[in-house]
C-alpha cells in the first residue's frame, strides 16, 4: 500500500462526513491506543508570522426559516445524518459543522441562507 503524504491525508479528510471522521478517530484509538484529539497541540506562531484570521470556522444554524424542508435536505447532505437527526438540528438549531475550512464554511452558509435559514459562523 502506498504511503499517503500529509497533504493527501488532509485532502482525504476534507472529503469525509463528520460521521466518517468520527469513525476514523475511533479506529485510530483502537489501533494505536492513543486519542488523536488529545495529542493535538497548538504550535506557537513563528516570529514575523502574519495573522490572517481563523483558518477554520464553525457553522451554526440559528433558525431554519420558512423553507425548513430545503434546509433539512442540505443538513442531511453535508453532515451525513439521517432524516430524524437533520430535522432535530433544523428544529433546534446548533452547530452544524465544526472546525471546517473557512472557504467551505462560507459556501455552506451561502447554501443555507439561499434556502431561507439564518446562519452564523463562529
């Protein structure tokens, strides 16, 4: 089996749903006996680094709006959740996707707003 580079691995992660990433983390815990989320340490910025703002964002659904069915369909599509879970998020609001690339978050926000939802990026 060919070894994946860091960039290839990250690219593959971007294509996964939240559920698939969770299953991957669980498999890593089982295989290596280590919780990958516990090992993550924020690196200190290097001297002279320019801060461009957060590179990841969290998409928060505030209100599904009047066209709730369209919003539920988008939620199902982007999260991989079932109908009941997607409807619960549409009804109650909350974090839709966490720590995703800023560009992906902006695209998702636009999709949801076009469907009539009220969305916030955190």
